[in-house]
C-alpha cells in the first residue's frame, strides 16, 4: 500500500500539499478492496500519513499520544512503549534499517547534531523537552536503537503522588517542611524510578522569593513558581570535540551567581565533589538526585564518584558527604507503572566503617510508607526557621 501511494505521488508531478497527500492516502485505503472494521480506517490512514510525511515517521503518532511516557525501539522491527500501566510491545515496524536510520538522523538534525558511524551515539533533548538516546547500527547488534523519554506537559504535583500512592501524606508534609527550612536533600533510586518527577514535586515547597540555580544534563524541572530562577543545562562537544560544557563546570559557575539554593538534576561522576562543596558552603536547601539501589548503596556510590574528581583521603570524602547531605530519600518500583518512596533516612555521621543513619520513614509489611517514630536529630535549621 505504501509503494502504491508513493508511486501515485511521484506520478502526480510537483510538490503536493499535506491535504493532497492525505486525500491520496484516503482514496487508496478506501478503495483497496479489503474489508476492514470501520474503526480501523482512521488509524490506518494516520499511520500511513505519518510514515510518508513526518520526519519522525510512525513515531509521530506515539509522540503525540499523551498516554505514552517512553518509546523504546530495539532495531527496525521491535517496538515497545511505556504507559502508567507498564511496558507494552507493539506489532509495529519500520520498513527497513535505513528508514529507522533516517528517522534518527532527522532527530539529530533537528537539534543540530549528527549521528553516523564516526559518531555512533546521540544523547539530546528535543524542542519539547523530551530526552532522546540513539545508538547507531555499527555498535548495536540488532540494528539501530532509539529511546525517547517524553517530556510531561503537565507537571505531577505532590498531591497527585499522594493520591497515586507514591508517598504518604504524612511523609510528604514532613519533606515539605524540610525543604522549606533549608535542609539538603538527596533523592536516589533506580532507572525510571521517578527521581526527577519527585524532585520537581518537592520543589513546590521552595519559598518563591529565593534565588534558585538549577543545573541539569537535559532541562526537565519545571519550577514555574520561582521568580528568581536560573536554569542551565550541559552541552556536549561538537563533531570537532569542542564546546563541551560539563555539569561540574556549571556547578562551579553557579557559585558566583549568588544562589540561595542549588538544584543539581542528577549526578553521575566527578561533579559530585563540586555538588557537595556547594552544599557545604552555606547553600542550604540544595537538592540533587542519583542512581542507587538503597540509601547505603547511594552513599557508597557518592564516595566512588567523588574519587573520580580527586584522590583525597576517604575520611575527608565521607566528612564532606556527612556535612553536606541532611536527608536521603530512596524511590523504587514495586510493579508495572508503580513507583513509590521506599525509605527516608537522616544522615548523622560515619563511625566504625559505617554511615550512621536515622530511619524516619520505611515500608511496613503491607508495603505502606509509615513513620518509624524516630525524631529528626539535626534540628538546627528547623529552629532557625522558628520551628521546634
């Protein structure tokens, strides 16, 4: 059917408008002699139009579908997408490896980047905020790989998370108070556990008259209520290997911008050292996220990432971590589409080879987030804000 449409369009001569292309597709679909249920005609016509007319090809339909959170393509004939209900495999495919490659190149060109055998990895952000990662066929055994995490047009608020079971109302109120009083929070969890979404919701508690500097690999946070807001994102090097702007560079320059708070979207490497120094130099209320399987696991990862920046005694690194981070929040996934806060722990000290933690909220035997009954030990910031 696609071949017939293409032949008809080529024989028509001249550049056709979108309306003319759609009319041609409709005529061929309606007169191809196959008996289809009435409700299938519309989707089929839209798929054919997207494939022939959109630079994203058939992906255009899923990019416009608000139910889809993430698109995963493992080669030209293996499609998955994720919704709130979980991951679903589609009976969908590109015509060829070349068609998928063309879509990937179109995406790269739209953000002024290139992907080819010399530069086989693309990591970028689309104009709507969606994050894109692509891997070229010369390093992907099953064909080109494309992953798109769509940007949520409407931010998820803490009230939505309470209603959805991500966090209890008691814990949300407690964390809100910590943010308002200027405690330094670190949010950790596995891939796609909702760290950035949770950080975005927590930011609602930041007083709107403070100056906030946001640093991200790709801009995702939506802090619309903050009037004095600066948002910066990293920049990868061009084809000549020039022009790279790393997260540690942005953290260093943010310290000269007179911030009240610094929010670092996600730490992955040596920028941890600069983030912790920022937290230790009077920028109370700073927040960040990172990949970790537990609170204890995240603290060990922070040590390892710090060592990427400088070879200093481990005791000095641990002292920076303990002094810089007040409370850690760990998020996880309990099932398809279900993300929730697993634990909230206060970081107190490091003794006898272990971090001293004060559990504040944990999951009970019924997987409900409940208070441990332990009181917050670091109360100085609460007292400074007039709370006891």
